[in-house]
C-alpha cells in the first residue's frame, strides 16, 4: 500500500465511482471465476470475458474490485496486452487488513504456423510418377499455441509433369498458415502402342506354321515409355488370329493392341486311303476334305527308281495304270493344307485280277451279287458255281459281275439256292466266245447259305 494517504484516497474515490458500473458489466459478462471474485473481478476483450482460451489479437484486461476492497495493487482499470505467449497477471487487493492476490491468465498467439511440407501417403506408382489418386499429408510447427491440424490433400487429375497440391496448418489459436505447395508428377493415361511386327517372315505364303516372336513399339507424351515386351505367338490357329501386344509407360500405365496374323500350326487330318487292286492297275480311293492338295509317292517308282511321285494336285481319287501285276507297291498319300502343313498315310497293294465280293466265307441270306476286277482285254467271263463240290451253274457275263437268283435252270435241270456251302470261280475269256480262249482263273471263293453243314 502507498504511504501517500491523499493519493490512496483519490484511487479509492475513483474505484468507488466506477465500481457500480464496472461490476454490472462484469457480472453481466459472467466474469466471476473463484471465491476471490467476491472482492475483485476481471474481464478480457475480445471475449470470452473470463479470459480463457487463445486470442489472435491484443487483449484489453480490466479489473473490478468490490466496495469491500480497502486497497489494491497492480489492478488497472484497462491494460492492453500485446506480447505473444501465456501471461499471468496478478492483482492484489486488501480486505480487512489482509492482502489477496488474484491471477488472470491471458494467452495470445498472433503468429501463423510454419508449414514444414507435404508427405505422400504412399510411394509413387513408377519411376517417381503417380497414376492413381494420392493423398498428401502436410505437417508443420507452431512455437506458441501449438498445431491443431494440417491439411490432407488428394490429387487425382489432371495429368502433368509439374502437378502440385497445396495445404495449410492451423494452430490452436486459430491462425492459419500460408498455403504450401507439394510438387508431384501425375500420369494416369496409358501409352499408345504404335507398331507390332513379327521378327521373321511367314513360313508359307502369308501363313505362320510355328511359333513366332513379335516386337512392339509405343509412345507416351508424358512419363515416357518404359518397355514394350516381346510376345511369342503360338496359337490359336486362324485366318483372323490376333496377336496381343502391349506397352507400359514409366508411371506404370499399360496399353494393349491387337495385330492380325494368319496362323496354322495344325496338320490336316490324315487322308483316308483305300487301295483297290485291278488287272494292271491300282485304284486309290482318297478322301482328304481339309486338304488343299495331295501328292502320291509310289515305291518302287517308275522306270526302276526307288520311288517317284505319280500324282500332285487337288484332292481326289487316283488310278495307277503303270502298276505291274503281282508286284507289291507302297503308296504314300500326303495331304497339304493352305499353310503347307502336311499329314500322310501309307498303304500297300499288289495289282492283279481278283474276286471282290462277297467276302470269302461270307454267310448270306439272299442271292449275292458276284463281283471281280476287270481283266485287261477280256471280252467276257465264265462264272461257275459249285455246291458241296458239284457244279450247278455256268454263265458267261460280259461285265465283271453276275447276280445270282433264287432258282435257275442249267443242263436241263432245275436248281435253287438252298442251304449249303457254295464255291464260285471266274475265268476271263478273250475274243469270240466260240473260240473258248480263256486266261488264268481270276480266283475262287466260298459263301454259305444258313442251314449248311459245318465247315470241313
């Protein structure tokens, strides 16, 4: 307390004059915070009036002693505080001869935080480039009130080699920093596959018949091409087959493109070949539906050669008229498709006249048609039929076939095709029939009509 009674009296007088108004303002503002508020109160401007929390501007602190206060020290009517930080103001009041010190804590932070920078929440997708949305978390510091939060920004377009996201930090007092920028490279667009080519020429015409490697080229206007891997094409077959190639840019984007290829690595089905030996010829019945052409190689060949090609052309049956009776030949039929793939089948045959049908020992229930190979130069044939070793028929057809009937007449006797074992033989005849000039027997075969006795 001051020793100057006059001055003290003036201060008391002033306080007493102002107290009624000040107390009304303080109580209206809710300034009381403790038991000491019964003898002294304070308020802050700007609010809140109880001086709690942080402020981002200068603060005016006001003290309001009660009428019971006999004396005060350091309790200004209005004091403007400008210093940043947390300050505690002590106001001393004397009541009943006792001094009490009442604190008022004021927190001021007028400075904005400092942004240290941004950190991506994940690594780049490729070679420092992002190709998908990425979050960037900003961080910073504040020396006075401390940080409350910092921006987490997302970048997701447009593509750019100099893209950037910005972020700020806010302190506890509510100051927001100047925006900081985080640079990044962003490319979410795939490259262009500009070219695809095989490393070698087709195997036949425009067709590939075995695996072929393809190389590709591409371009990328932003991050650039990282690679265009080669592709080994090995199927499927097709005149409209497609090779799929791709390129990857440095950001990891991948683009694909297809290119046409004619590919056929599958040989055609083996040809179906049936040899029909004849007198001085061999008839080859050939079926090769998926072949474009066939070739027939015969061994032994013509003119004493080991082998020779006797036909080359479209798929069809063929008759070898240069074959010699009694000589065994091997015929290899090669089928070739449009891509020059080949398949083959080999069959053996010995030309010469022979009986054809019915098969030897056949069991029949109806009169058969007897057939044999034609004999070169023959003008007619003699067919003889035996039952159980006894001749029952002789006929002279001019064609290499004869149809048996259920019954017939021969040598003034009636005969019928009754159950039993039958043998038929055929001889070729040359010239006029009255000349009776016959060649060697073509063949002899048996057939059975059911009900005949068991075979010997």
